[in-house]
C-alpha cells in the first residue's frame, strides 16, 4: 500500500493521555491503614485449583488474596453485594489506570454508578514494575479464559475455564440457575497474572507469574461486595490454559471487617453524578 507523503509527520504526532487522572478523587491510604490496623478477621476461603470460591465483604472492610503452595493466578469478579447489576468494569479501570493495577489504584464499577468498588492497599508484587517484554502483573487486559473461545480455537468441551468456574460459584452463592448466573460473570482483574502486548504484533501475551507463596494483593471494600475468584486452569500461566495440563495450586481469600466505631464518619463513595438525561 502506498503511504501518503506526510506519513512520517503523521506518525510523529505525540500521544496525549486519554484520561488524565489528576482530577480523580484520591483514596486516603493513611486512613485506610488505620482501619486495617483495627480490622477483625471475619472469614477465609481456600479456592481449590480449577474451581472458584465466593466471599462477601462489608463496606469499609478488606479482602486479601494470597498465594499458597505454589505460583497460581486468579480471575476476580466483583459485584455490589445488594445489587449485582453494579459490577466491576475492567475496561474503564484500564482506561483510567492503565493495563495493570497496583497499590493506590482502584477497581471501578460499571455505568451508571461508575464509582470505586475496591481500592488496592497492598501489593507484594509492586516491585515487579514493567519487564523487558513490556509485561507486568495484575492486568485488566485479559477477559477471562472461557469455554467458548476454547471451542472456537481448539474445539471440544472444557468445563473448568475461569468463566465456568465463576459461573458455578456465583450460582452456588446466590441460588441462581446456572445460565442466569452466567449472565452476571464479567471481565476480570487477573490477579498475579503477568501479561502484556507483544511489541511487533500487539498480541496479548502471558508469561510465568513471578508470584510465590506468601505474596498477596489486598483491597479495601469501598461498597459492600460479593466477590468470586477462580484459580485459573492455567496455573502460573507459563504455558497453556483452558485444559488440565498446567500445574495448579489453591488461592487463599481472607476477609476482614472494620468495626463501626473505627470507621467513624467514613461512608461509601456515592454513585456517579451524571444526571442520565442523555440530552433529552
Ligand atoms: Zn483462567
């Protein structure tokens, strides 16, 4: 294809950040640290390999996802505990914070609420940064491994992709029928997963996660949350997913509540202020 004569000049135009975050309301991490010091453990769930587990976190509480036994990545879904239509919006979180998230960044909910659901308060893999391949940890790029894409690319029926694991877990937690629950499963935060885009073809890549037993990612719950976490059949995602070939390990979720007298006048962030008239 013939390039226009000013092709080089057009390519040389400098990019601008789509969503500068200077005006985003910033989390008060010092205040959250004070809450965490006084928080009380409520429960824990050990998610078996190639399965998902669910958990509920009160507003103002915390949940912590830990690596135990061996390197393993997890696919996380979040909903408002009392209204499943408000759920994690991975695409907008990516637009605001970039392809990977770490301490001080937030997981945002879908329209029309578009508010912080959870704020990351601790990340023991925060040291990783970006590697020479452009890879980093905890992405909001990947959607979730699922049996439909697997069927499209490889044929066959595989029932322990994260999509199906999350579907079964949500159905069990809510009493919903399987196919009703499936409609609530959404694009995930890939906890501990190391991913990026190849420089030449722009393709989504994964590589062995740097996570080791003892590493954890901890969140402050900005609103009451129902969460589901799948221990991905990809294991540490060094080779393949959507099969039983990879070595997999459990993931531990611990939930903490902050006592009301410690929370004091803290309140959940309100839903977004747009009036929803859409020009009418
Ligand atoms: Zn998966």
